[in-house]
């Protein structure tokens, strides 16, 4: 995984730390990391480090929240 500097690709919406769930106001000075072509922002270096240790787990949790792993009547287990 590599650190990424610059603007987020999510646009003008609200940004949340995927580890602790804290809402982030500004992204310019926040630690960030890129995983599977998606940029994630964090409230602290501690959250960034926790994410990098278990990035796939956090990504799958995010996908499950938006329903990417759900199919009608059953759940597909595995990578999306």
C-alpha cells in the first residue's frame, strides 16, 4: 500500500474514517492511504496504520454496508 497526497476522488460529500467512524471536516492535512484504486482518509496515523494492517477486512465491511455482496434471498460470501 502506498500513501497518497492530494485531493480525494469522492467529490464534495462527507468523508468518514473507515476505522473509527469519525467524520472528517478537511482532507488536506489528513493521513491517507490507497487500497485497490480507492483512497481512504483517516483522523490519525494510528487509524491509518490499523487500516493498512487489515485493509481487505475494512473494504469488505464497506462493501457489505452498501449492499455490494447481497443478492436477492441470499448472501454471497467471497470477494466482490
